[in-house]
């Protein structure tokens, strides 16, 4: 085995929500390593190389700037004046974004596969199995472009045994047995890179969008899966050395490669299960007069349960649904029908929650919404991200358009193009979207003259409660990281430069801004620090309905202003309203 004990070059294949932020943090914490992120999507790479990255993530811009600034070193001359260092070739960033995939693969010691693995839309396993065609394509390109030893790392969420498939693809180029070759194999052999050799590891990401940078800087754990032979364990130790530059050794867990692959699916499935459990309880609460927030708060105080991920708004995004369905398919393929039905129920409850909310809206608006203006506040599947994949907003829009409502949508981070794309993917026709949906640049424009307001994303600006309540709830609902920044013995504690960077870019820190401040977001949208609900009340049609799909509003305050507030997991006249 021509293995490495030192990493000098890393290539990350895939410049999306995982590859971009992960590579940025690796480059920040390992200035001696050249990190190259590659993607065939030229517009995406161009965006990464501009001042406006293609994704929004709190803290990401600051890290990219820190890396760029580090590439322009300043030195002091003899008189004490600071001057820019003019050292040819030495002022180059150690993080680059490129479409030259083969070139980056050839130079790399470690290659991260961070490509999309969506649910299959057709063929065997459609609607359940993960589509790993991009993973296979990446493996074949790695095999073709390699001339030396590489450690190939799965970062994408993949089904169990995918590591075997990757290894079969990449090693055929270096371990070819001539004595067994047939004519078609000989043709392949003639193109083989005989100097190449590979080891395959699993190193899944456990990132939550909106807190990805914090999750990368202060991970609950880093999981490295390898084959349990000498070379596999050696490769795992090489990858471990990369993380040791900022992650405490106690948080780096080494397991076998298949346990690592399954652990990622299992983690997302268990989190989704937790949310669906609360969803089911919220339906009971609405029928009995119980308050779902009071129920979950009581349960969360039990140390065996804990307080996080106990919100009743359902789950969205690119991971939970996809990964639970992948687990369902895995159980089916292993002839475990009872296990498959169990996990299928987690997805079904989530869809049931969306249907219930649609039906509740129509029922409260006197059983008809034809021609009525419905204001939707929030399109992203959760706050602090521009990602709208699997967002509940699409389901609601589809249902409301079927009832011929007029929909006005505002989200501070999701573009009109993304809203259209997600709606088309959900089966809404282009003509129907254009006729029935208007994307607004201001929440006040969206709400002006509305018959009802729907809160579908828990952006802090939509809240009307106390700041302390907001911070606690948002941490429970979104971060999945209760630990927060703590000193780890490597200078990464609360007073470290890395933490200061995060604190300076906290998307929730608007304390110095006026109430109606306009914050830049790349789309030219109006972003008030807090909504003026009294102003909204003046412009709405009466009676004024607010449907709080995220349970972030203080019902008593809005009721005082004359709103009729419908919340998830609460009856029409709960004790808190009396």
C-alpha cells in the first residue's frame, strides 16, 4: 500500500450545501493544506468565486473572508508601517473552487465525495431508494484521473454497502488480474492507471442547515468508518489527523465502514421519528384542549428525553424524508416488512400534519378561499437557510391553489426562481403558479389586504414574543447542537478568533438595528428586524386570521390586537387565551 501519513491536497467533489461549508472549515483550520472544491456546474462555481456564494449559511461569508484575507498577508517594515507582502505565489488562498475536476483529483491525497443522493424517481425502488448515480459517476472519474494513492471519503448520505461499490470501481484500475482478463477487460486495462491505489472511508456529515458552520466548528462527534484491516485503519488515522487540528480526540469516533453508513441514516430517521411523534400528539391536543408546547416542555424536562427536536411543525429539507425512505427500502430489501412499515409511518405522519393544516385553514375561512388573498410568511423549510427543498410551503401552496386562492409569498432568503422550481417539482404547473402566486419583496406588501396570514418558516423577524423565549425555542427547534461553543483545549473556545467570527455574524443579532431596519440578503428584499403586527392589523381584511404553522407567536398579544390565531397543537380557546 502506497499510503500517506500527511495530507497536502484535498479535493471535494460537489460544491453544494455539504461540500462548500465543509471545505471552507477544513481550509480555515488547516492552512497548510490546499483544498479544492470542484463541480461541473459552472454557474455554481462562478457564484462561489464571487462575493455572493450560492448558498446562505450564517457564518459562512465570514469564514470565506477570513481565508481570503489570510492569503493576503501583511508584514511590518523596518519603520513600523504595515505593508502588503508581495511574495509571488505565496499569497494564494488554500481554498479554491474550480470546474477542473480531473486536475483536482490527480493532485489530491484525499478526495471527498459530497454529491447529491436524492430519492429515485423511477425504476426499481422509485419513491424510496436513494439515487447514487452521482456517487458512481464520481468514483469512475476518480479512478480515471488518479495516478497515485488516494483516500476516497464518502461525505454524501448513502445506503449501506455503498463503500463496497466505490471500492470495486476504483480498485479495478489498480488491481487488475491479467490472467483472468477477457477481451473487453483487456480494453479497459489498456486505459487503467497502474500507479493508482485507493482506500475508501465513510465520514458522514451531521450538519443542520442554518447552523452548519457551528456544527462543523463544534461537532457533537466526527464519525470515521473504515474497513477493519490494517490499511483501512491506517487510512482512517490519516483522515483523523485532519480533524485533530480543531476537534478534540474524544469526539472523533472510529467504527467499521458499514456502521458509519447506517449511523447517518439512523440519526436522521430517529430525529424525524421524534418530530412525527410530536406531530401525532399535536392532533390529540387540538381535540382535547391540551397545549402541545406545554406537553413537550414537560416531557423535555425528563433527562431521558431531552428538550430538543420536540416542535410540532413537521420536518422538511433534503435529508429527513429521503433518509427515512431509504431506510424503509433497506428494510424491504432485507425482507423485514414490519420494520419497513414502522419507518414508513414516520413519513406518513409528517404528510398527515401538512394535510391537517391545509384543512384547518380552509375550514376556518368559512370553508371557501376562492379569490381570497392568503399571505404566506416563510418559504424556506426552516429559518437561517435559503433551502426550500421538501418545504411544507409547497404542499400548502398546492392545496390553496386547488381552492383558487390568491397567494402572496415573502421569504427573506428564498428567491422567486427557487419558489417556482420547488413548486414545479411538486406538480404545480407553471401557468398556475404564475396566475395564482405573487412573490413579494416586503412582508407588509404580502400582508396588505390579506384575508389570512400563514407562518410557515420560523424566521425570528416574524415572532412577537420575548427575546429570551425566541432564543430558547430556536435552539431547540433548529440547531440539534445543545453544547454550543465551549473551549476545547485548542484555542477554539468562546474567546477564540473562530468563535468571535461566528459571534460577529450571528444572523439573530439585530440588537443594534432599528425596528424597521433593512438588511441585505442578495435578493434586494425588505428584512425588518421585527414585524410590526399593529401595522399589519391596520391593512388586513376583517376578521383577521393568522395560522401559526411554527408555534412561534404569542397568541395573547395578537388576540389583543384583534387577530384570530390558530396554532398547531392548540384548541381554539385554550387556557392561555382566557
